C-alpha cells in the first residue's frame, strides 16, 4: 500500500550465537498506515522486541536480516550507514523499557534529550535545544528543573516519561513503544498510557506498541497483532481480537491479562499452561500445539499460515 | 589448555631434575674441579653455558625450577589456607568477628605489599621457609575477601536455613553446604595467586633476601646482575631463568582465568 | 568525606604502631649495631643508650618514636651514619619523576589499548593486545629492565647504562636536562611496559561491561555515529573504575619500582631500599616503610574522593 508509513514484508531475523543460529522472526508481514496504531503482543521469546529492533536496524552485529522494511518510503534494510543514521530518530524513534539501564547514568536527563536534536540539527543552537527539551519535559508532565537531574535521581515513572520526551525530540513520524508500561505499577501505567494517547493525537504519530499485556493494547491501539514463536498468529481490530479471539493462543493470552483497573478479573485463572518454546528449539508443525487445548493430529505436522478469520482479521490456525 | 601443557613440561623438569642435570654442577668447587670455563656461552659449553664461578647455567635452570615452583606453590597454599579460613569464619559467623577481621584485612591491603614483604624478610632472615611465611602472611586478604563474599551468597540461599532447621551443627553446615560451593572459587583464586607468589619470591631473591643456600630462578637473576652479566652481555645467564618465570606465570594465569570462568559463569559473557 | 579522612588517619596510626613494634623485635640492641665493629668504650655506649631512652619501658619508647617521627626524626642510617630523614628526602624527587612519568604513560597507553581491545572484541587486535600485555605483566619487572638494558645500552649503546645523570658531568641548563631525560628513557620504558597490562585489562573489562548496557543501543537508535557513541556514552562510564585504579596505583607503584631502580642504579627510594636491605640498615628500612605506607594511604584517599566527585551516583 502506498499510503502505509511502515511496511514490513516477509521479515526473517536470525541471531548467530555460540549454540548455533537462532531464528527470532520467521516471516512477518504487515502494513501500518500513517496515523494508525498497531499493538504487538506476545510472551518473551516471541520475537516482538526483535521485530521492533529491526525496524531501525538496531540488532547486534552479525545478525541476519532478510526481507523488506519500508519506512516513510525508504527501504531501511538497504540504507547505507549514513542514510540509516539520518533516518533514526527522525523518521522513527523508540521508547525503550524504562529500566535505569536505558539512560546513561553519567549524563543529565536534559543532555540526553537534547542530544539527538543537536546531532540531527533539528535545532540550530544549544539554547534552542535546551528550551525545546524543557518544553518536552513539560509536555510529559515533568517540571523544568528535572532537566538537570541524573537518571538515578528519578522514579521509575519519571524515567519512563523522560524516555518518551526523548523519543519525541526530533518529531518522529513513527513511535515504537517497547514495553513502556511493564515494571510500572498500575496507577503509573494508566498515566503513561493516557500520556501516549494524548501525544499521539497532538503530534499525529503513528504508533507501534509492544507488550505482553493484551488488555493494555486494546486501550492504546486500533489494530492488534499477536506473535508466537517468531510469527504473527493473529491480527485484527484490537477489541474484536481481545473479546473474540480466533486463535487459541490469543484466547489464553487474553484470559491471562484482565482489563486494567478491574481488580476482580485478576483472580480468574489464566488459560495458558506451560512455557513458550525457545526459538532455537521449535516444535514441528504448529509451534503452539504442545500447549493448545484444541490441538489435533494435523497440528503436529504442518505449520498453518495466516488465513482470513473475519473482516480485516487473520489467524494462523487450522480451526479458522 | 595451553597453560596446562606448559605446566606439565615444567613440573616434569622440576621433578626430573636429577635426571636432567647433575646437582653437583651447582657447587662452585666441583665446577672448578671439572675445569669448566668462566662465562662461557652455550656455543662453548652446551646447553646453556656457564656463569661467573664456572657453574653450569643449565643445571641452575633445572634445579632452580624446583625451588621457584615449590616456593610459589607452598606460599600459595599458605595464603589460600589463611585466607579461606578467615573468609569462611568471617562470612559464616558474621557480626563483630566479621567486622573485626575485615578491618584487619583492610589494613593489610593498604600497606604496600612489597615493602612489607621486604621488611618481614629482612627481620626474619634468609631462608626458604621464611620467604614462604612472608608471602603467605601478606597475601591472604584478597582471598579472604573473595571467600567471604561467596560464603555470604551461599548463606543466603535457602538450603542452609533448611539444614539448620533440620538440626545440623555449624560444622556440618560448613562442610556439607558451604565448602562445596566455595571450593571452586578458591581453586580459581589459588591458581591465580601462584603467579604472584612466584614473582614475589623472585623479586625478594633478586633483592638479596632469598635463601643463600638454594638456587631459585630469582637467585640466579640476582647473581647474574650483581656479577655484571649484563655488561658482558652474557645473555645465556639471565635469559633462561627469566623466560622460565615468564612462561610458568603465564601458564598459571591462563589456567586460572579459565577456572575463574568456570567457577563464576557470570564472568564469561558473549555479546 | 570526613569519615574517610578519619579512616585514613586511623590506618596510618596502625602503620606507625606496626612499624615500631616490628622493628623493636629485631633491634634488640640498636646502639650496639650502630657501632658494630668499632672500638667504643662501654661507658659511651651506655650513655648513648640512656640518651636515646632505650632503657625505658617499651611504651615510653613508643611514645618517643611517634613524637620523633612526627618531627621528622627517623633515626640514623646504619650504613651512611646520616639521618634517615635526610637520605629519604634526597631520594624522593628521583623516584617521583620516574614513577610519575611511568604511571602516567602506562595509564594513558594502557587505557587506549583497553578501549581498542574491547571495542574490537575477539578480533586480532583484541587478542594481540590481551596476549601482549599479559606477557609483559607476567615477567618480573626487573628482568624486563635487564633485557632492555642489555639490548639498548650494551648491545646497541643508545642509552646510558644507569644512574640519573652522567657522572662527573658539568653540563648545565638544557644540556643537563637532556642528559637526565636520556637516562630516564630505559627505566621509564621498563616500568611503563610492565604496568601497561593492568590498565589495558581493567579498561577492557570495564568497557565490555558497559557495552552490554541498553543506553548504548539507545544512543545508536538516536542516530549517533559509532565513534560518538563510544566517546560520549561508553568510555566515560567505563573510565570510572579505571580512574580509581590509577589513583590507587600511584601509591603502590612508588614501592613497586624498587627492583627496577636497583637494576638501573636509579638513585631513588627504590635503590635506597635495595641498599638498605644489604645491611640490613634497619632504621632506613623502617623509615622507608613508613613513607611507602603513607603514600599508599594518601593516594587511596585521593582515589576515593576523585571517584565520589566523578560519579554522579555517589553523593558528595
């Protein structure tokens, strides 16, 4: 589609480790139109963070990436280093998980936010960078004086806001939020989500939201894609997918993460037993079949592809 | 791996010394009686030439390996023993004992190692056992610290509490639970401590504090230096001992680092 | 800050005590030793003994020791019959020059090598640097000195064989300075090579630790060049432990140069120690030991303070 801001085609990402090649992403394709919002859900090891990293080519040296990633009309995977650096943070920016480790401990928060502005020359002087930094901090709900604080002096929620402000430094078209609310307590989670929704509206951002908590995605995104073992196993409008999942895995995942703020639903048992497979050791056939309550013989031999399961919905299960 | 190989060679040399070189060659009177030339290069007197009082350098190298290795290992054993005991006691008992012992080790760490060794050696006199004692007594703090940290980690683990609640006595807990978990680290630390002991002995001998009756590599270097081997460019005299030390120390360091990676997997990362 | 200074003071006091009692055990008869081999009437010896307070209880003697030490009176050298204090003070500048130059050079070069080794991990550069520095670190420093001496002063007589300046030379001003520099080259080279390895190794492992941190990925995601990521984000964090090490090492290298000074007859504290050993010139050794310990304590304190100043996570 020509009006898609982000277009991913048949993406394969393989890490090379001492134990051999590990396929983290095995053929993912999707489109995201300008102004849209896509949620990527899945447990750890599903490949969602790898997918996010590959959009800006931030994967470790020596990792194999095949396929196509087109961002704002440019094929990211074939850009030369200079072109790649220019695209980063200006066309697309990432909000990382707010652990203390995402921020450099020896630089002030303000310096870290100003840095990309000066590098990409989106402002002309340091003074301008400083005033823009302060206004960004204000926009995410932090007082001005925080610009001179060091990361360890801020709370977890404050650091997350800093990361959001930092991501907006160069006014990107695409914002990828990688687990921005994990490790935050509920109250703060809600605040951060509300903030992201506001910012999206104000700056007309295109959003990719990654998490393992499905309920959060229903609030934040219009469309939802569920990943398992390196592939998308279900995709569609977020509320529909959440309320009426086509894929058994999605059903289990939805049951595991009740709605935000609804404390009673937290007590309901999750539908998912067992652990997700390690990418290096995938089961034959449908990778979900060992944990699937509806597994049949055919599931153990062939891996199903994505098939239509409703209007603008797809799921990778033979029962669809 | 290479380290082990090298080590084998040298242990062999040390143990097989009597077969490789005649010990009487170390006696200057004997050497003179043999009619050895003075300061002879290897071309004249294979395999490694002679020194200032006509002794065979090869004999000194072979027999010196024994002393250097022995002192290095013995001193390390002493260091590790003192350090481990203090570390285990300190970590296990905790409280005031721990605080006190750690204070003491802190003081030892601050005092410069070599001067302390020199002072002690000067006072105690020149003998092998004194050297071993001196090295052991000055090097224990770092081992003690490491062991104590490990003991604390182990102590926190559940199964020690379980053992205690099952009625295990202090000694039982220490030997059954703490020791096995700590021994890997101790071994790695010991292997890395040997080079320090060997180098310290070498330096002490070079400065004249070594045992006059034994012929360690350090002593060889001291005699070479004092008797002008360098001015004469008698390379055959001072090169072998130094190379011997270098290679043995390297061997222990390599092995030690590998052991360290095994004992503490946290240290080996692959990014 | 005050606490740290107090701790250092306590340690120094401990050193004083230790020093005193250690030497007392051996120096059973200091006056006798002083006049060993000389024909001195017993009465003179007895008088001196009283004058020095040696017939008093040991704690009184300790008190005298502390008082005298703090006033700079460290006794008389057996060998030279000169005050220990004077001998030591005369030797300090030479050692400071040698150790200072070597420590700075080895810290600078070692750190750079460590950065290169870590950034190009597991390449030939890394292996080469690691192996090379390990080899230098595994040899006795004085032996390296001997090799360099033979190589560059005997076989290829480029540099002088030892000493601080050409003996009997009447050169002055710039000529003299150049002459001294000429003499400095080999000993400084020896110490630098010997201590290079430690800095390289620590910097390398510190940088490797930092390289796994997320904020470096973030920096790259922002579109920064590799070089800038390394310079602005990775290295400053990796340098913290190295700075501490450098400061601490200054204190220790002071005493580590003993054997090397002996090899080159460099007239500093190390050579003084080596000479004192041959006596044994116990008052000298006692005084030198006190000085070495004091140096370590002082530099440890400096290291602590510097680290607290540099790392924003430590409140000062």
